[in-house]
């Protein structure tokens, strides 16, 4: 079941969603997703932690040349509310993806996931393989094994907690974020898209992050994370994107993930880091289209 939301108005030169809608999940929670238009098979974009579906507007601009593109706001991000009890268990992000897929009521869809959204996409395909025809996941957030806490998650949680949350304006946010990790590597179009869709106006005229630093910390420090075991044996073709500039934990996990999947190929991006789809949206999306076209032959 879905409920239509406001229609976005054109602004600047950025790609704009045609509309936004909320979809009700099995437990009654509402998940927001944004329609970026296009024609063809359905493709759902799932974003990295701390970002939102709208930040991937430049990615959607390329993908919509071949697919009908929607971008989901995962729980606690963008326009999707916090999960009940502030439970950031990563399994719930897969359910958010499935909620949007069921709400759009189409045939098998393609998933384009990045980091947290990559793990969510792989887990969604494992839970409902009949609902998807392929998955492109760039450095998906998938741990080698189950753990109640992991060092990298705790470190990223502390870093997230220290982020500035409020800004005088969207222009002020762009100026400040462009000089701060991790936003300093984003393309101008991706950063502007994040400032447009990842910030909300407050009563005093300032803007603040829709995903607060505390909530992003909750994602990284969640006790229950998606593991290789949770996504092993996915019965749909998978493309794993991996950057070559940083070789962080997500990049290092890609070979382990690939070894657990029966139909998989790896796409390398030597000059990009973990935020590759936001660093060079056009290049990553174009390459994803090429791989997906080859799989369809």
C-alpha cells in the first residue's frame, strides 16, 4: 500500500524527482522513495549511511536512460522516519527495500546499492530472489561474520557523532561540508543534491541534517549487521563495485562476498574511494549500465 506525497518542483540544473511516495511496511512503518522517472524495468537505488535517496540524483540521471528509477530513503534517513525503538539493525534496511518493491508492484526489479544500501540490496535479494533480476552493489556493507561490535563500526560511529548537524543555509552547508570528510570527495552535483534532499529547514530559518549525527552513529554501532552468511547463495546475478583509492574494510570484504555468490562479477574503479557513486556519479552509473546490459544478453 502506498501514499502519494508532494511533487518536487524544478530547481537549478539538478535532476529532480517526478514525485515522492511513502510505502507501508509489514509492521506499519512508512518508507519514503523518490521517483526519478525513466522507462523500462524498475531499478531501485539504496543509499549509503548518513545520506539519502535524493543525494543520488546524478546517478539516477544516467540510470534513467535505461530504467524506471526510484531511490529509497532507508530508515532514519531522508524522509523516512526512525525505526521503532530506534532499532538500527541492518536487517531492517533490507525490509525497507522490499517494502518499496512490493509497493510499486512491478515485475522483477534491479537494485543499485551503495555501502549500507549495498548490503540492504544483497540481503533483500537473498530474502526474496524472485523479486529481483540483478544487483549492482558498490562496496556493500557486509561483514565477514556475525559480531556484536566491530572496531571499524565503533570508529565510524564516533566520527559520525562529531559531525556538524546545523547550518545557516544550504549554501553554507555546501561550503562547509565540501571541506570536511567524508563530503570533501563528493562531486559538486552530488553534494548539491545531498544539500537539497538530505537537509531540512527549521523554524528559525537554518537547516539541519535529516539523518542526525546520533542516528548515523546508531547505524554504524548497530549490534545486528548483515554478514556474508546472510547473503550467500543469492540466486540472481550480482555486480560488485570496488574502489581502489582507499582499500577500507568494505573494499577488503568484496572478495569474501564474491566467493559466497554463485553468479558474480567485480567492477574495479582505481581512482575512486568508498563513496565512488557520489564522487563520480556519471562514470559509476554508466559502468553499471554496461554490466547490466551484458548480463541481459
